C-alpha cells in the first residue's frame, strides 16, 4: 500500500492511466531506425504502465536499494521516458548523462553521485554506447549493475529488452513523496562540474512554469525535439506530457523534413524545440505545411539572445520563449500578438506571468556583482551555494544567499525597468548545447599538436559550434578521440575542420 504524501512523477502518470488507459501515450521518432537500428513504436498508457512495471521489477531484482542513483544515457526515444518513470517506481534516483559524454565524463559523473547502476543503449547514431558504459562502469567503484536496450550487448550487460518481454511482477513498497530526491543533472560552472539534485516537487514546479505560461491545453499532442538530458529537457518533455495528460511524440534532434512529417502524421498541436530552430518555421508557409500546430515553445540555451531575436510572424500559433540558465533554472514568457519578446521585469513572476494573482513560479534577482540570480520552487539553491569558509573564529558568519547565481551578466534598463541579460557566464562557452570551460578548450588545443587551433564560433542554432584545425590530421583525430569528444569531430579532421 503506497501513501501519496505529495505529487510525484509516477503519481501524475498513475492519475492519467486511471482516466484513459487506452489513450495514446508515447510515440517514437520516425528517424529511430537511423538512431538505434530499431523500428519506431507507439504505446498507450496501459502498455506504457506494463513496461514501466517490468523495468522497475528488473531494477529491484538486480538488488538496487531504495534511494540508489541510476545513471541514464539514452537517446530521445520511448525508452528514456519509461526508464525514468520505472526508476522512480522502484524508489531510485535518476542521474541524467548527456548523450555526447564519453568515458571520462561518464566516470566522473558516476563517481560524483555514487551511482549503483547505469542504463544505456547498444548504439546511438552509430556509436557503441554499450562499450562506453561498460568501460566507465569499470572505473566507477560504486557501479554494481549495467543494463541496456538494443541488440549485441557486450558480455556482462543485462538486456532490458529481455526484461520487458519477460514482464517480471516483482514489487516493493515505496512511499511516493514529492519531497524526495528524484533526479540529478550536471552543470558546468567556473568551479567545474557540479551535480544538481532535484525533488519531484522541484521538477513539477519547473514543468508548471512552462506549461502554464505557454497555455498548453489538456490532452495536448506534444512534439518534443529537445534532448531530455537536462533539467530543461525533462521539464519540456516528460513533465509537459504528464501535466497535460496527452500524447508525447519524440524527435531525436535534428532532421527538419522528418520532424515536419512527424508533426503532421501525429497531428501535433504543440512543438518544443531549440528556439533558433523553431523561429525558422515562420520563414515558410507554416499554415499550409503544419496546419495542426497551435503552440510553439522555443528553448533558449543562450538567453541573452532573446531580446534581439526575430519576430514571430505566424498568426496560426503562439510562441513562448523559455530562458534557460544552465541547470540553475528557467522561466518562460509568452509573446504577445505582435510576436516580439516581452520585457522581463525583476522580482517575482507568476505563471502565466501576464495574469495578476497567479501562483509564483519564480523570482529574478540582480546580485551585487551585476549578475542574474534565480530563486523559487524549482531552484535548488544549496547546489550552487559557495563553500563555507574554513575558520575557527567564534564570530558568526553571514548567512548564505537565498538565491542561485546564474553567472549571466545583467542590468536594469533605465527607461523600462526591465532586466537586460547582456552576456553568458565568464569563462564558459556553450557548444551544441553542452557547456565547456574556456580553459579546457585551450588545453585540448595544446594536445592537437603544433600550430593547431580549437575554438568556439558563434552559431545561431546551437549557440556556438566547435571548430578547429590541425596540421597533422591523424594526430588531431586521435587526440580528440582520446579527449572523449564526439567522434564526428574527430572524423571531420579529414578536411582539417571540425564542427561540433
């Protein structure tokens, strides 16, 4: 017998299941055959529930104790959503492992969180993630179980496809309490890699901020083309789906023609995608090409670009800007009928922000350093708190701030009083949605050999792209592979240029 103390992700799923077990729940990407070599699938809520229970039983049978951390590195497919919900049903905590992370990053994250297990896919986009997981697990002393989806798994890796087919009925009593830890994501700050834990309530607060601001209807048909390997990725996919009680269609970024075809095939009324990509929809006749679309949610990894972004000209759908600040938090602002970004005022803001009296979704604060800080129900302030000073003094120390500093430089506009975000955190660049320390890029460039260059260049779609040049192509490819960077970067050294 489970006691519902406060809402949890699995609790939200169970409510929808009770109302509409045979309604469509999850739809795989049309480009899944290229990603994993398997055919795309569809599931109703009842089918998804059976799969979640089978995966949860597998984790329990594997001997993973309640409150253990389980690392998940999967593509944007049905299995990702099932695994997260299954882990919570088994009383586990999910650590999100970004897809492009290689052995060094995986090992560091697994050791940092004392993870007991890791879940991956046999191959993602031609890369053997099963081998990466096995190698990382060998260096992470806490790992006791490695499992994966797909064919040709290496020896010692348990098959989750087999677990789904066998349908074990093992259960255990887990108190569904929204105040318990649910998820860990990873941020890169000036201090290096930082683990950011969140409770179910933190995640639900983040999902509600986007859901209410964008006015997504109940029973929405959602298309998510944003990788769910971060706080923003989870809130804009899994949480929007659970809060709307509709259908979640997934697209593994990014193939434009395939995405449009899937939106039409599924009759999607809501699209969640990187903002720069979403804004391109107005370059063509969206009304005739995507007739069912009514809501577009654009996620900005570089929030300082929102104010200068292009106008949203479509009358068919409304556009919502979602400002992302690494793993600190986010906030949304729905554009008005004229299609231009709305001013962001300092202080508390509700969801929706233009309706007085709505519940407070968060608060924007300018720090004495001239940077933007966030606080509110989705922000885990303790994860970003500076370390306590080492002192034996009997004099009381000042209380730590009650906000999390995003590091983004900001100021108040004198004429409007709005917050102007001017630049990203110093010493950090975002490459294809991944954050790097500038000093790391310089160190990597040194390993590429004499006369090599590795730098981040501005890119409207993904913030920055990683570009480089090496006089010795073979050495450049080998060095990048050893550094654990995307193999596509290494392959691109054939023409002396890499783009990440």
